[in-house]
C-alpha cells in the first residue's frame, strides 16, 4: 500500500482533491504517456483493453474531472472532435492533413502575437496556433 501512496499519479490526483478510481488513474496515466492527443473514444478502447469495466460515461466523467482539476486539457484541432492532452503547459500544435498525426510545437516557436489589434469590445484571454500541413512521413 505504501508504494501506491508514493505513486506520483496518486499524489497528483489527491493534491487536486480527486478521488482515486482505477479508471481515472488509468486515463491520466495513459494521457501522461501519450503525445497523440487521443479522443475519448480512443481512450475508452485502450482502457477496456487493460481493464474491461469502463463505460463511455465513466471515461467522459473522468476526463471532465481531470480537465476541471487542471490536469488535462481539451484540445479542439478539428471541427467537432475533442481530443485530450495531459501537457497543460502553453504550446501550439501541428496537424498533418494527410495522416492526421498531431505534434506539439513549443510555445516559443512563434513570436508573441499582438492581441491589441482586435476590434474594440473583444477581450482576449488566450490563444493557440494550429499549423496544418504535411508531416515528414507524408512529404515524400
């Protein structure tokens, strides 16, 4: 039991006031290991491969709790598709239009955008750049 309490994922979840469930633990652990920004459906398939007791509602509820706690963020890179990312640091994304691969781009790759040119009445709170193109595997 002491090894489980020393687990950094357990510590992180507890520090955010989240109850530790096998599904929540597995979803967060999976997202920490991944860079592909999976959908809830992809996470459900992967989670049930290892622990075949998760429902779609459980996955969505766990993702919402992780997002609300600031441990995971929802990323909208294509119309109508929510993807999830455990990298909550500011960063941009590259999306390959052919194979669909998603890659993080360091925040400092682009100079800061000037948001003071927005029309009066708009108050910017955040921005993120999504670059669309072909990855090196699809360029050849």
